[in-house]
C-alpha cells in the first residue's frame, strides 16, 4: 500500500531504528557549525576513531591527491591538504560507512548510488570554484552534493517494500525517481532526506540543498548551493557516473543555471576534462572504502 505523506513523516519521527550518525560524524558536524574550531580539534576527533582515520589516510595517499611524500598522520594530512578537505573526507567516509555498499533492493545498487553521490559532490565543488566560493564554502557544496539523495537510502533501508515498488514503477513506466515516488508514496526522497539532515543538525545550507535540489527556484535561502547541487546532479547523470536509481535529466531548470552565472565555456571545460578527473577520484574512494 502507498504510504500517506503524513504517515511517512510520523514514522520518521517515531521509528526507533531510524539511523543516528556515528559519534565521530556528529563531532565533525559540530566543527563545521562552529567557526572557532581549529585544525587541532579535527585531528583529535579523527584520531579517536582508528578505523575511520585509517581510511582517511588511505584516501589522502591515493593518486587523486597526488601528494609527493606519504602522509602518515591525520595532523600531517590537515597541514598538507587543508582543514576543509580533511573535514569533508572524514565526514563523507563516516556517512558512507554507516549506510554501506551492500546490495539491498533488487534493481538498486548501493555502490552505484554512492558513485553517483560522490560524482554530484565533486561536481558541486567544481561549480563552487567556478563561482569563486572560498575554500570553506566549497566543502559545504561537496557535502550537500554527497547528501542530496540520502533519503533514497533511508527508504531502501527502513521502508523496503515501498522502495521496491518505486524501483519497479521506474523500470516498468520509464518515469523519473521523483515521479515514481509521488505516484506510489506521495512523499519524496528530498523531503525525507531534508528531514533527517535537520535531525542530524547538518548545516542549514546542506539541508536546503537536499530539500530543493529537484525544485531549485522554490528555495528562499542558500540559493546558490541549491542551484549548484541541482546542476551537478543533472551533469553527473549525463556523464553516466553511477546511478541514483534513474537516468532522467528532463527536469533541468535553465533559470537556476543562469542564476549561477557560469558561462558555456566554463561548463564545457568542466564537463570535458575536470569532471572526468574528479570521477576517477570518486571511483578510487569507493575502492578504498570497500
């Protein structure tokens, strides 16, 4: 049976098994929300989780970062790569660890999902650079891109029967993920993801990017990050990087793209060269994580 919109929200508030983020992820979010924190604070948090810090170190020593000499400690990683980059890397590793790469619903691959999400994250950060955001803001764009579809994983994990019906509807009718959700459940992954992101105390700009990435012109705050994630999602689908469950690109909002202020030449360079390099890094990230 389809889930009523109100019923789903009530379930999200009441189901005791709904996910909480790992402690280390919450601590990293606190750092992101507090401008007074320093690199030393981040190092202490990551070092406390040996498994996570080991994965972060594997990633910072990968070919994607191209460091000249091997980095052997989190403190060294922060110095060489920067506070913002290591913060994003730590949080994304913790979140992806939490939800895993294992296959669940037939026709929906978690690995392909995270590949798509990483592609959107990296493309969102590229867009942030094009519009000349500062380094800290770039990483918020990255995290917003990574989390934009998190509601799909929540549905897959906690409402598997309804999620399976959505996947079947997409395959049978060729509709978008969003349209299938509206037809089957009356509530969509962007709403679910934004609700949980708020529960997790993620920064408001990330919550808004999750909520409005399919309807960017409805955003009344944090518009640029919303527009960027919307555009990055379409570009990543166009390039065939992973899969969020469908390949629909018909909902591109041209006005939102114009408001970003990126010219055609910049988009061309990004699509033809820069995204490919970033996507190789995303694939390597997934291999190291698994």
